[in-house]
C-alpha cells in the first residue's frame, strides 16, 4: 500500500487509517472507558485498518481489498462509525487528517474542523448577567453547534488521493443503516448513562424502549434516515449536504432548539470550505516528527512533550521508576 493516513482528533487519540468526527450533540466530557477487553496481537505485512468498531474496520478493509487507497478506507470507516458509534462520530462534526504518500514521500494536512456560525459573538456562552451559562444551556443546546466540516474534508482529500469512486465508499454504511446493526455494549452503556439524550424526541425513539430504558446491547438498530442522507451525498457529492434541503433542515433544528436556540444559518453551510495546510514538523533526536498545525493543538503538544523528553537519557531510566514516570 502506497498511502497511509493518520488522524489526530481534537480530544482523542491518533490512529492509523482512521478518521473520527464529533457529532452534532456535544458530549458532557471525554467519553469514559466502558470496559477493558483483552485483544490478541495482530500483525500484517501489507496493510492494516484500525477503527473503534469491527464493522467500521471491515468497511475500510474491503475498500482496500477492492483496490482503494488508504484515504478511501478512511472515508468508508468513518461513514460506518457515524452509524454504529454516533456518540463519537458523525456527519455533523469535523476533523483533522494527515495523509502521507510513501511513493512521493509527501505529507499533507487537511483541516475540516467545525467553524462557528458567521453571526457568532464572543459572549455567546454568557448569560444576561455576564456569567457563564449553565452546562446544559451552553453545551446541550443550539449554541454549541458549529458548521460541520467532515464531508468537505473528505471531498477535498478524495479528489487528490481517492482511487475508488466516491459513491462506492458509501455502500457499506448505507447497507448497514438499512439492514441494521447490533447495539454494542459500549453504545448501550453510554446511551443509558446520558441524562440529556432522552430529552430529544428523535433520539428517544431511536435509542430507548417505551419504558425509557436504553435498548439493550445486541438489539438490531436500523437508521433509514441516515441511509437516505448518505444516498444523497453519494450521488450528489458534498454539495448535497451543504446546499439544499439537508442544510436547511439542520439550520432550522438548531435555530429552534427548545432549550437554547442557536444561530446556525444555511449560508454558513454554503460558505464552508475545508483547507489543505502545511504539516507542523519538528526534530526529535534523529527523527523528524510531524503533526497537525493550528487550529489543532495536537501537533504543538506532541512536539513540546518531545522537546522536554529530549533532555533526558531515557535508556538510563529504570522502567516504572519515579524518574521514568
């Protein structure tokens, strides 16, 4: 395989051939671990796809086996993750992507992070008294919703590095959304623990039983609405999401949020553009280390940590000693 992809999400870990994006509904905190599951060591000589869910990893694997690039695999992976792990990923969010083409030894950075609505003001999260809004009013509200960047990011990167047809990358997620997928123990635990999610009528119908309990792990969950959106984008490109009915419906939902209305507008969607940037690189001992440039803080943070470590002889430190830790 001539391409590799690395992605650094703003609050989570970096991964190979994997892209994640935040969902429209903000999370109250970084997701807690729901279980520690022992995994067997896996080795590969040609390529490997790593994802947060086996169905997503399978979609990426199949993309590469069909002659696709690592970029194709990343898109297929994320579209499935938006279905099976909606608490972590989705079309309503954004992301950062690093793409390395081994054939040309060229590294590129792609910025598809969400942006604030054009009408946003500095005091949007302050109340009339000048004090910060309560958490639900600020975060679980229309005010916290930015302009989604994920599909524009994919579109820009796919034009440069995709091998498979755009529409083909959507097929695994569309099929799973129509036929259904089993709720994972992780998704069940997170839905059950979320006290704000049941307040939304659509989420309540989708994730919960009539008695208000989260649908148990193993329940087959279908999402024909998600499939319908994916079909539109597969056929019409990212414009199908950023211009027209989908953008209109999202903007209306945000501006009419029952708790705290936001100010996202259709014009914010049509004006959005993903950006190709120069990676942020630095030296660490004999290696050149690169990461995402701003607006991501990940690249800076990693290089700062390595600059501190460079002053120490790590081989002289005893494993698990106070000095090493």
